[in-house]
């Protein structure tokens, strides 16, 4: 891992986009903002199937490709998501808030599941669909 406090700094390369299984993953400021919307796992043992988010940075550190992602803010924990009932039929959608977290999660490329698409339903809510 790269220790930025030590005397020897690692080299970090930044990218605006990288190859993905179906196209490419891009950063949120690119002209194709839709390629920045993803679903990902935070950890293999995580009980949540996936989180929705938006790629902010793509970088290579110590020869490892990683992404800094802002997670979609979740609707309150006592909310029953109306889209969960459609998962068995293959329509893996979630209702989330329009806004993203201000915290960046650094994820490895193997934690990314796929692209997502977003439909805004109201001023506060969007539906996020896993395109896998």
C-alpha cells in the first residue's frame, strides 16, 4: 500500500475512464456521466447485496486500479423499498435519495458489480437499477 507520510511516495496515475465488461467506467465530470453510475460491494462479507454510487476518481496506486466512489444516500432504515419485491423476477432496483454521500469510498475494481441507471422520481428520490 502507498504510505504518503513516509519518505518515499508511491506514484499515482489518474484516469478519466477505464475499460469495463460492457463499455467503460468514467468519472462523474466526464461528458458521458452515465458511465460513472455503478453498483458495488464494500466488503465480501457485507450483508447488503450492493450499494449504488458514482465514480469520482479512477486511479492506479501501487499497480492496483481503484476508484473513489460516492455512495448514494439511502432512504431511512425503517422504509420498506417497493422495488425489492421485483428482485426475484430480475428487476434489481432500489429506491435511494437523489444526493450522494460526501464521503469517498475507495473500492477495488473487483468490488464493482456493474453499471446502473438512475430515474428521478421526485425532488428527493431516484430509482437505481442494477444493469447486470
